[in-house]
C-alpha cells in the first residue's frame, strides 16, 4: 500500500480513534502522559506494518490491541503487574476475540460501556481543576479532539512551542498531583461538569468569533467543539445542560456560512442572507433544546442562551425576530449568571425591543465597569446605539475606540468602516 495512503489513513484514525484508545490505556497504566506515548507507539507501528501488509480489516481494533499490548509490556517491565497481569492478559485475550467479531457499525463509532466510562474519565481528567483553563483547552483538543500541537497553535494563533509546553506541563501537573484516572464523586460531578462544558464552549467561541488574527471565524474549532459536545451528550444523556450547550452550538453554527462575505469580511446578524443558514443544523438544535427541556430540570446558562439563539433561528426575516422574548430570556440569564457581559447583551436586546434610548441607558451604567475597560464590544454597542439616535460624532469616536481595542483584523476593519459612515 502506498505510504501516502497509509499516512492519510493513520491521520484519520488518530482523529477518530485516539481518544478512546488513550482512555482505555490510561485506565490500565494510570498515567495520561504514559498512555498517550504508548498509543503513539502503536500508531507508529501501524505505519510501518500497514505500509507493507496493507490496512487490516478492523484498523481501530488492531490499534487498540497494539496499544494494550504495549501497556501490558510496560507493566511487566516495571514489575507492577503481579496478579493483575493475569487478569489483564485474560481480559485482553477476551477483548481480542470480541474485536475480531466486531461489526463495521461498531468500528464506525458505537461504544460499549467500558469505552464510554473510559472516555468520561478522559474528559474529566483533561479538564481537572488543578489545570489552568489554557492547559485544559490544549489538553482537551490534543487528547479528545485528536489535533496536533501545530493545529492547536494555528487555531489559537500562539507559537507551537507554547502549546507543546502547555500540554507537557499539564501532564506533569496531573502526575505530580496524583490525579486519579477516574470519574469524580457524585458530589463533585456538577462543578467538574461545569468546567468541562466551559472548556468546550470556549473552544467553540474562539472558532465562532476569533479573538485575534486575520480571520473572523475558525470553523475547524467550531467543528471540534461540536464533536466533543455530542460525544459528551451521548455519554451523559440525562444531563440537560449538556444538551443545552450542544443546542446552542448547533444553532449558532447554523449561521456560519452567512457570517462572512466573499472576501471573508464579517456580516452582522441582521444583515445576513438567511437563506444561507443551515436549516438542518437549526432543526437539530431545536430538537436538542426540546430534549434538554424534556429532562425536567430548570434551564441552565447554556440552555437559556440556546433559547435565545432559537428565537433568531425561527425568524426567517430579521423583522420577525421576537426581541421582547429575547430580552426576557436575557433577564433570566442575568439572574442565573450575573455578569457585565450578560448585561451588555441584555442592553442590545432591550434596545431592539424597546428602542435605542432604553438600551443606551443600560449601556451607560456599564461604562465604569472595570472588567469591561478593554472589552471592545462595549464601545461598539454604545457606538451603534448612538448612531441610531443620530449622535454621529459620539458614535464615530466609540467605533474608533472599539477598533483600537480589538485584536481581530477583520473586526477592526468593520468597526473603522462603521466609524467612517458616521462622518
């Protein structure tokens, strides 16, 4: 088989299969860094073997077996196996027999209970609170998204060496803190799940509205976040807030084709060609939101934001948008998650529902908020409301200030163009 074809197959398998294989091996050896090394060895062995013999019938099962064999060899060499070696060897023998009989459907991604548990352990370990948010994000994309350090660095516009250091330090931190490769206790599940959801949504947001660089969006990050969210929803189907997050991401992602023009320029929500929205994703998002509601729990922050996105998704024309409902939902979100950013978004909704003067009054209350001092969307929103009220010189100054604060070049160009319109 041609070497290039093998490499392409391996790359695809790494993206699809590596998370479950690393999770399984990590359970065996008890260390995340060691598990990833062993799995990488298995993939390297696959390149060498498959270049000569071609792809096996069940590549995923072959890789899982090869990685487990390396784990058992390591445990034997370190004399840590003892009686457990016999148990694991017997388990391996049984699983090998099962793997041979696996159907193509199983290879395509359906997971048994053991793999599901291992993936959950991997997700919660990668997002362990001993790690910084940056480390959690890099480790999650590496282990669960299957992205290379180069891809992560490109996505977040940081040096590759920085990403590599974050990942290495994250693994060392987990090892030094003796973080067990296990699910959190029931009493700790809610706060830990909150961290997992935060990381996934952070990844999505960076793809949806990039904080810096030449592109306004990075779709590959949105796709990875959606994939991670859907995996988590399958693993914990009774957690309504997971379905709320996936619904939110699906509804927002449905607009992506309409959010940029032919040369990559940003197109704001009310100016978008809604026929370019992905209504299959809209339907999936609305169905997911209904699933969250059907579980009987009060909506959390992601489900409320999904309900806001649903108001936009249901409006085939901008003027059909139910802004009063959106304002009411932001009132609920502000009660649940009080923050200046939520208040700023609420001000926009109030302005659309009850007029720019009403929205500007809320924005003025935020002007002294220290946490928003360098937040470019505050002067951007204020500039928009001032322009609607005919106060053009003030609006121009606000748009120029917003342009100076943003690090995204596309957004900067948009804001400077709006400033020019105020002359």
